[in-house]
């Protein structure tokens, strides 16, 4: 009897998939519809799981995550999507039907938390840049050359600060896959030496990740263009 129980447990363990990600959540106000779990493969966004929602705003989607990467929860027959950094174990997403794409809560992903913190500062840089653009336009309308030049200098300085912030953030979080992701999305036109610095700071595990490998390939390709 004990041998049978052991074999049953062993068989169940063999059937379990490693690195499974469970995306659990709710969409308040959604009474009926289809939700898709999507990710990008090469240049295409593909659906890896889907669920029908009927008389319940809760949902469960799954995928096997070989390496943490960006996913999307998409609402069928709309252009509404929620991007999030997926990784194994459980990620929780809560939103509403009305504000599906732009007001949601995501927990359970360390990379997503780091990405949220990063974007919070980037938004401040972007807001400062908008203020400078407004000031520059007003200076041009007024025809004040000194003011125009002053605004342009401030914009250049702000851009440098933004780049340095992104570079330092990526290096300081080199033990997470969010680091090469930031390099690939926000620093593609940065000096290759900075991309090298980010890549060389990555932990061995992150270097082997999807975005770690993509960063390595990208650095090789831009260096080849310089030769």
C-alpha cells in the first residue's frame, strides 16, 4: 500500500510542468468575454492561453516560463492590453473593464515591481521634458534667442540625466531580467560602451535569459556596424 502511494505521488510529480506561471486576477465589470495571455515570439505577438469569462470577473491563465519576459493580458475584440513582466509562480492582476489598459494592479513579479519603480521616475523626466518643450515654444513665439538657447541646453542636460539614470538603474539591478530589458527598450541608441557595461554587470543567470541573450546579440550587431 505504501509503495502504491509513493508511486502515485511520483507519477504526479512527473506530470507537473516546471516553471509554470499562473496569472490570476479579476476584471471588475466584465460579465462575459474572452481574455488572452500573449507574448512576443520573434516579431509576432502570439496567444499562449485563453479563458472565457461568464458571470464572473475572475480569471486564470497559465504558461511555462523558461525565462522571465514581457506578457500581455488582452481583452478579445478590443485593442485593450495589460503588459506585465511574467515569471514562474503566481502573478496577480486586478483591473476594471472601464480602465482595463491604463489603471491596474500587478503583484507577484519581482521584475514587474522593479519596472514599475523605474517607469515612475521616467515619467518625471518625461514631464520635465514636456515643460521644457512648452517653454521653448513660448520663447520662439516671443523671439527671444537667449531663452531659446537656454531651453535647448536644459533639454540636452535633462536627456543626459535620463540616460544616466537608466544606465545606473540597469546596472544596479543586474541580477534581474529587467536590467537587459531596459537596455533593449530605452537605451538602444546609447553609446555601445554603456551597453557593454550593463551586459558585463549581469549575473550569469540573467546573461542566459531571453533578454540577456538578446542584449548580447544586439551589442555584437552594432559593434559590427562600427567596424
